[in-house]
């Protein structure tokens, strides 16, 4: 078996060694050094104080990168939640309920956007107007109209927009990119990619605003943006046409009963999705105790009639370089994880990742390389500590510690990457609702390219 540091086959080592050695141009998404003067910290502000905001981009960011980052302010329209968040994160700057006020008074170099998905575009544009660079949590936005607004704003204000695609940075996914770039299976022809969402994860989606298409764009956008971005990155091409099917069969009006929310329900004993938010001190303090300010309920009934987001999804995507993707997203399963296979002119790579039954904790990720002429090879990729399969710390190291480090695998993602990651999901949503094939070129001014540009 071969390790992450390289394959045993000498010809592949020769091919991929130059890539990993940094002889390729670094991903020129942004010269972060322009915002770092000597040892001066990067001035950042945060808008949106949900779980992702207060955790990954709040408390943990300052704990792990406090020597590099100065958080000069945090903002949320909910006064109770932003107060809780301020006590939890302990930033240097104050808390605000008005974004304009925060940006005017604190003048950050970077605005980190972790609000509700349907508000991403307005916060990004506001930040650009105040002269900020933007670091946005996925998805960039939820529909093609808001995506066009962002493309126009970026052109008008000239600042940078980064999308935090931490999935790219997980070592097992990076290894796949390395193998494909190195020509291990020749030119790609097709990709099979099938993702499962566990019951507990899917339940959280349907309890929140993610279950409503006008807020999260459906899981075609909110969840699949990660997956389409990975395929765009692996295939190194843009999606061109999408044909899809989807259905809602288990949640929303399909449920046998419904209640106000999990805390106030007469069906707790019979509902397989029952969850008591009050038993989690952090979530109770962040959400339940502050819902009186804005009416946001964190533990809504998964059978409420407002749910219209799908729970099963299947799509075929044609790429501009003629690669075909067969994709599915299946919800409410007994595990979270995916199975993937890449077929090429010289062979095939396949494997599973995630919490599949029978997978032991701590075992290395394995990809199976199957050349047309030659013996199969199992490639071990050892995981590292950190959120999102070790992707979070690697991504943050690039952004906050050593922004000018080489990026031979082009893992840093910019505005174009962000838009191209949501357009297949938007097209799939439209296709599944109209029965028509959707052309990506018809959605925004951004036109698909057979080979993605180096800059994201």
C-alpha cells in the first residue's frame, strides 16, 4: 500500500512530484499579503452568529489564530443572540445589530459572512460597498438572480470574494485531485458521485429554514454546492447542462402528525425525529432563549406544511469538457458519507468516504486505483485532526497564517468558483420542477469554460 506522500508506481511519482513540489503557479486568487503589514493582525468582522459563526469563525478562530486575526466587531439582527455570541466568542470589538454601523465604526479589512443563506448576497454587497474583502460561508447565494448581483458588485467595487470550500482541503479529497492531475487514469470521461445524509443531519435541516426553498434554495443548493464544487475542481471544467429529478416524500405535509415545535408537541413518544433543544446548553442559550426577538425557531416540526425542500435528488450533469457526472443526494439514511468513482481513458479510481457501516474509527481513507493495463492499487490517505475531515485547519492556515503559500492544487476558491458551485444545483432544481434540460449559460453572465481559469 502507498501512503499520502506518493504512489509506489515510479511513473506516477514522476508525474505528480512536480505538482506537489510547487512548480505550478500558485492559485492567484488574492494577494493576502496586501492586507498584512509586517506583523500587524488581519482586521476581520463577523456577520451572522449562528452555530457556524460563533464556532468555526468565532471562538475557534480566535483560539487558534488569535496571533494573526483581530476580530473588531460582530453583528446579528437578533440582539439576544449577538449578546450571547459576544460573551461566547470574546472578540476585541463590540457587538452590533446593524451591519452598516459595524462596518462604519470598525472598518475591517475582511468581512466574514455566516448569515442565513438568503441574506448572503446583501451582506456581501454591503461589505464591498464599505471597502471590505469578503470571506463567505457556502453557499455563496441561493439563486441565479442574486448570483448575478454578486458578479456585478464584484466588478463594480473591485474587492475580493472568497468562498470557504473546506471540503477541498480535506486530505482524502486533495489526494483525489492529485491523482487526477497527475494523469493516473488518463483523461476523465465520467464520474459517479452518490452522497448520503444521515437521519440526524437531515432532521436538523428540516427543523430549520433549510427545509424551505425560498430561504436555502433547497438542498440542491445548500448541501450540493459542496459536492458540485468538488466535481468542478476535480474535473477542472465548468458544468454546461443539467437534467434532474427530485422528490419530497418523508417530510413536510407527508408527515402523519405535526406540532408547534419539538419542545411543544404531543407526539414526542412516537416521532422518530424528536429532539429536545433545551438539553443542549449552548443551542438553548444561542437560539431558544432568543427566539422572542426575531421569531426564529431552531427546533421546528419536520412535518410542518411550509417544508418544500426535497429529500431525494438525482441529476446528470454534462461538463464543458464532455465529462458526464451521475449525481445523487439521498436523505435520511443510517450514515453520512459518499461513494465516488472516476473513469478515465487509462483506468478508474473509486472509493467510499464517511461514516459507512463497518468503517472503523481511525482507519485511513482508501482509494482504489484500477489501471486498464496493470494491477489494482490501494492508496491509503491518513486523516488529520480538525473539522470537516481535517479540511478546516488546513484552509484556515492558508487564509490566516500563510496566505502567500503555494497552492498547487488550486484549493482556494473565489467568486467564480462560488457561482459555478451553485449553478448546477439551481439548474437541477429548475429541471426537476419543469422536466426540462437547463443550460448553465442561460442563468448568469458567467459562461462555462472547458478548462476552468486558474483564478477562482
